[in-house]
């Protein structure tokens, strides 16, 4: 993992904000359509709340995308934050040495 190669990843709320702008909708209007409290949408848009599985399902339905799209944005952001906050510390941690027969021992190659 090369910490310097990590690019800035925006909070998924920025994507949501842009989609609402394009659609000409307010956070309150989207909230009514998703049947969720307005503060859920505004908190996501302001980068103060993560996209949950429930919210991903609702956003995917409304915007005709997939829940994986919305959760993927969230995961990318979380990994970016983790690398930014702890990446240098983690790079220095020890790693396990491969024995060459990891698959036989139940380890899957990634």
C-alpha cells in the first residue's frame, strides 16, 4: 500500500447533492419520496452520516441505480478515511508469510 498514491475520495453525500441538484429536488422532497426523516438526507449530504443498507436500497430504487452503487461510494470513502488516518501506522505492521499452500490450508487467494 503506497499512501502517497491514495486519491481524495468525496463523501457520498456530495454525489447525492449533485443528483438532487440535477433532478431539481430539495432534500425535503427526496425525504418525502423515500419515506425517511429529512435529517437523514441532509446529514448524508453534509457528510455527517453514512449511507446505511436501508438508505442504499431507497436511493437505488428512487434513482434507478443499485444499492451496491451507493454502498460502494460509502466503502470507498471509509477506506480513504482509514488510509488517511491510520495508513502509515498499518503499513508498518507485520504481515503473515505465505507458505505456498495457503489454499490447501483454507486460505483463499485474493
